[in-house]
């Protein structure tokens, strides 16, 4: 049995493939069920974010389980395996543990140290648990991963400065425009990322903020919680706000573009109102698309009236600043190494625990049987004498088993430990 992770992220796969690998929340339960009913997979967690889609699993047989996950990605993308095989990475056992711990610690994010990933890891695990796809093996792993993520952010400065994709996007807009003070910003989407964008834009001092959402009431509720003044608009009125806007951010969970697509009006005539509004601008609009799949039609970037940046640009910009965090990254990697060793030791000890319990139970059965066999000979003993015999026999058994138990625990997880465990099982006929 092995812990295995198979996935693709912003470093290994182009944005077009990551879009096809995106997972809708309402489809996740069925995906987890399908994975866990495979012949070679007993547990599964799917971690899907704007930068990655990964499947963590407990594999009874590695090659068989890998084939099942490859088929999962093929069904997800509607592509034959050879079209995405080169973009997949595969880790197992200690490497899989290390990878998840690095993900939770923020080392593998487009924005190093970002906080959002820790919540996404927790949510992925909670969904798998609710669907009974995560059991003893992955529950132990993901619980430990969350501890690693918290420790990394508590004991190092990896999470300072840009702490999320949305924060990095606002900083990138600030650098490109010189300042956001007095500027007009439009945010499409009122979900988690839209909320963070609105908050960071407020802190940056934007002159006017417009929040556009399919459901305006949700945007209004969000702004009340943030205590921000903004114009709220429905998605159908987006074009009204683009003529005077300086920057547009889009971060919805829509399965297809919501900005720049051609829509039909009530009369049935095809009109691209967004494009018409952009064509009338004197200066190009800075448009930053943080959604995967993308929210903004890529063809808009071909226009002279738009400077379009997507998640690939955000990742490239933030990775240029990784050098500034190398010292913190090294500190986080030391934490990850320590925690991997601690997890491995604890996991190995748990694996050998049933064997030790069986040995002790066998010894107790023999001790009790022998006392029963000599019951007549011991019948004349008073209560204190019987307690002394019980204590004596239990003490002998405990002392005899102490050293073998210590050796089994200390060598657990090693080749020597496997040999010892096999020998003990055979000697005690367990």
C-alpha cells in the first residue's frame, strides 16, 4: 500500500490544459466515488485550485492505481492520455508526503507563501471525508499537512508581502499603472477571490470601485461585510463601466468566458457590447484574468484597447520575486523535512502497532491459560497471594516482550523492520 499523488500545476502544464483539468465543486463527489471504486485505489482526495489539479490516493498497486488516475484525467479533459501525459507529475510514498507538505506550506504556489492554499487543502480533505473517500491513511496525511502549513507561516516570514493570488494581482496592477489611488477599478465576481480583490483595492486607495456579479445581491452583501463603498452591477451591465475604468479584474467560477463573449439581446441581434465599449477608449484597459477556466475571452487581448494578463502572467511576475524569499523558503524546507521524518516515524509506528498488539494478546492468552491449568494447585491461595501470582506472571511476560517491542518500533519502516515483523509474525503464528 502506497501514498501516491498524480497531478499537474502551473509549472508543468499550459493554461489551456489546466482549464480543461478544472473541477467543478458539484461534480467532485462523483469523481471521488469513481476513484475509490477502482480496483487499485482505496482512498482519494482531489485538490483542485486555479493553479493545480492533483489526485492524492492510497494505492493498493501503484501501476494499476496510476492507470485509474490517468483515466480520470482523460475523462475530465476529454483528451487521450498521450495529450497530457508529459504535463503530469507522479510522486509516491515519502516524495508524495513531501509534495503535499510543500503545497500546504506555500512553497509550490504561484505566489510563494500564499494563504489561500491552506484553506483549499483543508476543503479538499473535508469534501473527501464527507464522501468517505478519505479514510485512515489520507486522514492522517492531510491532518499532518495542515499542521505543517500552519507551522511554516508561524515560524517563518514566507507568508508576508504578497499573501495570495489576488494580492499579487493588485500589486501587479499598481506597478503597471504607477498607483491605484484615484483610479477606477472593476471587479467581476463576488466569491472568495473577488472578496479579497475588493479588500486589497480598498486598501490601495482606488478612487471608484465597481463590483459586477451575476447576482448583485451577493456583491452587496460582500461589500457590507467589508464596509466598502462601491457601485454594484449585474453582469449584463458590465459594458457600461468599461469605458471609464482603468483596470478590470475577473475571478469567477464560470465554466466559460463571461467577459468579451458575444451575447444575444432581447431582439435576437448578436451584439458584443463589451467590445464596443472597449473600442471607444482613449487608453488601453488593463485586464487581469484570475480565473481558471479563463473569464475573459483571450481574443480581447489582440485588441489595441486592452492589455490582457492571465494567471500565467501572474505566476511569472511573482516567481521573479522568489529570490527575495530564498532565506525563508530554505527555513520552510527545513520544517518540511522535519515534519516528513516525523510523519514517517509516526506512520511506521502505527503500521507495526497491530503486530505488537497481537503478540501481547497471544502472550496474555498463554499466561491466562496456564493460570487456569494450575487453578487447582493455586486454589489454596488467599486474595493477596493470588494478586502476587498475577503480578508476577504479568511482569515476566512484560519483561520478555519489552525488548522485542522496542526493536520492532525502532526499526519500523525500514527493510530490517520488515524482516523483523515477518519473523515475529511467523514465530508467534500470527
